[in-house]
């Protein structure tokens, strides 16, 4: 079967339908191309995967291709995405994790990084890897892809990183002296079912003052309970109900590869990722200033709440706005030597975690902030949520550019400031509201995010924009 890799290679990673746009043959070719493009012959390459049914076979196929081209493969086994970043950062080796994150069960994919957890994107090597792998696929005969053998075939070894990963995260946030907290964790049958007991429980390390109530910790890439996508509100309902039922202090929801974490307060209400970004930013600014850093830098994307840059400036930090996407944020994190970065999609980035995103470390910061004072989470989070946000609203439109142009024209005669950094952003001249329209890279959606000083104003702007987009 002929495979066109452009169907699965995206701007930041690889995702496709198993057996259709991503196969063992195509993965084997990508493994070889990964080594060739990055000049990794004779060097270590880290390979691991999540709990999806195809991840183990894909890991083996990638390893075959990489070893054939001379790389020494380090098999990490079952890992979350942030475990790959940890291993890549501490071992100073490039690697790949097989995961499709929050996508449905029929999907799988690859997230790749250079040594030190430096991300690969379409602009920094992913396109070249795709093209080199495509050439191998195009030359395949009836027996499938043949990887030309390097002078020396690489070796293979096993390396379990879970214990070291858990210990490293524990070294960054001390939870040993917080007040006792009851925590409901929804792993959605994803990799948080492996990492939560290791980091927050006592599988390897001393017990913390946390009572963990587990939801769906069994690793099952068919997602029998609900999709592993906490960005969709219906996938939070079980967690919300469990928090209230158990009288818990907080709920945590992870996506399939556990690099994102969503937070639920004691009443079952979601805490916005912008509020989490502001809360963690305050903690990281304080820590960095205590260590002598005069003006710590915090990164946020352009559709996080205005509360984030306002808090950063108030805490004597410097806020830097960037476009949406982990490759962009990680690059700016490195350029600015930022201490922390956050996105509206619940990706959280830490300088102490190799500028990479980790849902678990963000969750630990929230637990620390909650456990070192007596207020319930709803009251603690309210301080970081002074504005009214729409949340992300998707509109399926055939011509996304034309729809955005109609909206820009409709607001052209008003007192507004317009930006095209990432889609269309329109801000009121008096600062009372803003919205962003951003086209999806992978779906036929135009994504709306808006915020205002009052609920009525937010709803008015939201409704007007959506009517234009969908009209």
C-alpha cells in the first residue's frame, strides 16, 4: 500500500490513522530518516510509546529503522510524553514517543525531539525527515521498505525512566509539608495512570499528604470510559461528579499522553488554564527572584487571559506574548531564558524541565499553592480569574480566510487594535474586550476565543463575531 506521509506529518508532530496513514513500514522508514537527517549514526536514540495498542509495534519498527542506519537505540518502554522530554533532557539524547495525545483510539503518531528536549517541527527538521522517509517508501518493492544498512548496525538497550522522572519532579516542588488534600485524578485510561502513582503516590518515593482517588487508571488505548481529551467539557463530567461525591479538594484531568492537565475546584467547576498559568507564574517568579533573578520572564500565548501579563508585571516579572503552539513557545522560552510559560490549552512549560511542557509539574504547583493556605480552590483561583472568557468555540467553515476578513471588515470602523500574529486578534481601544480568530492547522475549523470585563460584553462580542463567521 502506498503511503503519503504528508497526510500524517503536521506542523509540530506526526498523527495518522493506524493502518491507513501510519503503518509499521512508514514508521520504519521514519526511524531511518530520523537518524540520517539528524546525523545520529553511532549515537543514542530514545524510543518509547504510550498505551495505544499499536505503540509497542511502532516502537519496534522505528527502532529497526534507526538501528539499521547505525543508531544505538535506548528502549524506554511505556512512557508519557513528558517522560520522553525528561529522558531527552537528562540523557542529552534525541528521541521519539509514539502517541496521538487526545486523538481517538484509531490514531497514533510521533512526537520527536532533539537532544535536550529541543522540539522538532516542520521548520526545524520534521519536513526533511518526512521527505527522506517518503523516498524510502517510494522505493519499496513487494517485500516492503528496505532500509539500506549502515556500516555498523546499532545496539539496543532498555532503560526505565519512571523512578528517576518521579524523583526529579519531586525535587522541583516540595509537597511534603502541605496540608492534607483529597485529590481525584482522571487518567482517562491514559499514561497518567502510570505516572500519577509514581509522582504523587508512594510507588517509589515517600508518601505525600495526598489522598488520591483514582478514576480510570487502567492503561487502555481504546479509551473505554471517555476520550482522553479534557479540553472537551463532556470528558470532564465524571471527574466533576467524583470531586463532589468524594468531598475532594481538587480534581485533575490528564490527556492521553499526560502532557496536559486540567484542574477542577472543590465544587466541581473547571479552573481555567489561564488562571493556572497566572498562579504558577506567581510561584515561579517568586522563586526566581529569591534566587537573584531580577526580572523573571513568563511566556504566554496571545489567547491566554489578559490577567496573566497583568499579574506578571505586578509581580515584577516580564511577560512575553507568543503565538499558539508548543514549538513556538519552547523556542521563545529558550531565547528569553524564561522561567515558565503557559497556554490556554493547558500546556505548561518550565525552564527547570528543559523548557518542555509537563502536566504533572503544573499539577504539583497547584497542589502546593492550595496546600500551603486554607482557602478552598474556588476562592484561591478567583484571584486569578478577574475577567469573563468565552472559552474556545469552533466554527466549521469552508473558507476560513474569507470568514476572518469579513469579521475584520465589520470591526474596522471601531476603536480597535488589530493584529495578525496568529490569526486575527482584535482588541478594544479602551481595553475592555478582545477576541482572536485562529484557523486550525489540521481541521476545517476557525477557532474563536474572547474575553471581556463583563459577561454581557463578552457575550455580545462573541455572538456578533460568530454570526459573521457562520452567516
